[in-house]
C-alpha cells in the first residue's frame, strides 16, 4: 500500500525539494557541487521510506511461504527472487511504452493502481489462508560455522558491487553503438535482468543437482565478466543491438544463478537471515555504482575499469580451488580451467576500447562522461561517451548572431546553454558582450583550444564566463537577466533528458531570465514530423512572437522567440547592425563571403511556425510530463507498418 502511495507522494517530495533547494541556492549562493550534494541528500531522504518498503517485500513474503507446508520453504528466497526479477524485466520495458502514450504522471498513477491491487490481493489471500494454516515452526537450519556464513555474506556483497558497478561501465562502453536514448539504457537493463532471470531459473530447476559448482563456477564468473571487452570492441563486426546481450548475458546469468543460491544457503528459509543476506547484496549494489562512477571512470579507460571490477573473482576462484586441493581436479577440470584463464587473458590484452580507434585523440574523463577531441581542420569532432556531439559549422555561429541582430537595443550580455566546441560562445564574445556558457560535462570546455587557436585568450577575457552545471538548473538558481539566451541541445533529438531543454516548462523558466525585450534562440537539429511539430508548438505556446528559419548549412531550424515583436529587417540592415569583428566571425566558414549574403540566404528560407506545426496537428507540445521527442518506439512501429512492414487491405482513399 505504501509503495503505491509513493506514486503520488514522491513526485510532490521532489517538487518541494527543487523549490527549496532553488531558493536556498539563491540565498546562500551554493556552488554547483554544493547544490548537487544537497540535492543528493534530499533525493535519498525522499525515496528512503518507499524503497525500504520495497526491500521488505521479499522477507515479508518468505514469512508467508514458511507457513505453507506444500512449498519448498528452505529455497523460498530463490522462488521469490525469480518472480521479482521477471517483474523487473517487464518493469524495465513496458512503462516506456506507457509514458509515450500517457506521460509520466498517468503512468505513475497506473503503477499506483497496480500496487494497491497487489495490496488488496495480499490482504484477501492472507485473510483466507490465515484460517487454513496456523503458525508453524521455522524450518530447521543447516548448521554452518560462522566463517562460512560470513564468507557467504561477503560474496553476496561482491556480486552486488561488481554487477551494478559494471552496469555503469557497460553504459559508457555500449553508448557508441546503442546511443543515448532511454531505450538504449532500457536495453542494457532489460538484458541484464533477463539473463539474471534465466540464471535464477536454472538454479531453481537444477541447482540441487549442480550444487555450487566449486571453483570452476567462480573462475567462469571471472572469464565471462570480461566478455563486454570483446563485444564493445568496434573492430568486431556485430549488429549494434546484439552487442549488449552477447556481452553481458553470460555474466548476468551466472550472478542470477549464484545470488539466490548464496542467499538460500545462508538463510535456509529463515526470513530474518534472508533479509540480512539480501541487505549485504543491496549494499554492494549501492557501493558498485559509486566506485565505478566516481572512483574508476573519471581516471581510467572503460576497459581498465571493467578489469578492476572483475578482478576480485579471480582470487575467489583460486582460493576455492586451493581449499579443495589438487586432488579435486580431474584432467578435464584442469583443462577447462586453463581454457578459461587463456580466454580471459586474451580478452584482457587483445581488445580495445572505442576511444583507442583514434590514436591522436585528446581524451578527458570525469564522473559525467568520457570526452575526446579528434580530427584535423574542418573535420574536427567532439565525442562525448562515444556520441559525436557537433562539428565546425556556420550553424553554431548563426545561433549566436541571429537573435542579436534582431534586438531593438545594443546587447550587453548573453547566456549560452550547451558549450560544445565553444563556437557559439566565441561568436558571442566577438560582439564584445558578456557571455556566460553553461555545460553539464566538466571535460567539454577543457577542449576549447583544440578547436579554436584563440581559446586561451578568450577564456582569459573578463567577458567570458564558463559554468559547469545543468543548463536548466542554472536558469532556476541564477538571478541574472540576459538580452539573449541561446540553446543548442546535444544530439540526437531523442537523447535521454533532452526534452528538458525543449519543453514548455523550460521556456517558462527561460522567460524569467530574459529581459523584457530579450530574445531566445532555440536550435532544432531535425527529427520526425511529430517531434518537429511538438517542439514548434511548445515554442509557439510559450512566446507570443516566434519566427522560424531553416538552416542555410545543415538540416535543422533556428527558432527566435520573444515577448515583444521581432522586427522584420532586410539582410543589409542586419549586416549593418553587426560589429566588424562579429561580421567577420559570421562568414569565417561560409557558406557565403559576406554577412549580407549570409543573412539574405537565411531570410529567404523563413517559414511560418504554423506551417511547421501543421506537419502533425495532433502532436501535443513538448512538456516535462510528455517528452514526445524521447519516447517514440510506438511511433516508429506505426511508421514501419504504414510504409510496408505490414500491408493491411485498406481502401485507397483512406
């Protein structure tokens, strides 16, 4: 019942926390790091009671199973663990489709209804069976010495630490192949859970016959934990969506076998002992991502981070082999051990990470991302977690100058959300105004000089301000107002979290930070018709005056929006409003030789915003609760069916 209530209460807690922390940040001038520490504490306190209820479900159900003499009470944890993991697989996939249709709030409410139905079913079942069965004595525990029990607990801690730590590493390893969409992360999670379910099923069916497998099983854990090194190697010709399951399934399946086996061995059906064992496992699950995200990935290549997380299983296997003695090993077992060691050694030294394809790349790492710069001349690229973010293009110069030439007064300051290669920030400084550039990834601005030779000089300018923060949160906590705010969200258009820079709520916040006659410029890189229309509608519903200019260099649209009328000026007038340095900067990379010709080409392409919205008149505006651009699998399926994946016998006129 309480888990169901969290669907309503938790969002309110998070909303209250954002309000309080936003005001606290303004009052105390919290740094980004201080804000995130405070936000982390609030998140923990907000989610703690609901997650405690979730953690109590399996031990609570074990109490019920212990009263049922028809069930195998001594292995009740694995019985419940199997069902729980199967539900987790469904939970990793089905809500994504519901969010696309109904949005976050309605999906949460559906989850609440289902949890309350579970509550009612449990109440009725308990009431009925309570009359049928009385309390029974707990099953007799098998005797085990304290050292064996403690070793089992530490093994459970290690399985949680390595599996969840590796999941963080897998995300960075596979992003170059599966992308940064919510479905990409769901693919990794669902593959992990599905393989865990398969391993747990094997344990339930054949666990008694196999026993614990001895040292060979733990040595196999070490070997298969290194398979992602192979499937994340770009030299291996594999379809992108096969890389994840082939890489992580074997390791996840083995842990799915071993985790319930260890808990059953320690608990023997006792809910109290099962709760303790499960707590050790979950503690490892907490420590793993912290170790991987803050202790390894900011300093090491993903390959080495994975090797360090996998390494404990090698001494575990060797220690178990030593305890059993040499006589325990037959020739076949010894050969199998040699094969596993040889394969693991080959994986460790014979594979390469994505960034190693670019031997001359300049690499920076932090807790947010692995970033590298590569290429020469106009072919330079910025790659964040394997995704090419941007390139040297006149579009990024237009992002800066377009809103500035339409202002009715001389600009004094500007805000650039998303630093990228720094081209837009550089163009702002060419206008001689104060430019504040915000980027989420600390390593990105460090590569500014790779793309622009004058970067050190520009960074030293008193007009240049670089802020490492989430762009939207920066708007929430700053008290400054700007003549111009420009946004160039990271590609692709469906990237997870990108809707927060396209939504109506975002534009409402941006309006608060714009001066009364200030102008916002939103760059839209292009997408499907529904996404295009939804973003155009969000801009149009947020500002009374909006103009749209398809790009002169790349697919995409520049939106300029304001609370005051945006004047119609000729190309010559726009060019004359630019300082000489800004005009020279605008045409540095073409495609036209003069600023007037550049503006003329852009003005000729202007289209009414209503024409863009008409691409899909039923598309709702992008909102925080309805991130149309991020959730699109059902839409893709419909397009596939319509274009020929499925050919229904329809009336041609329909």
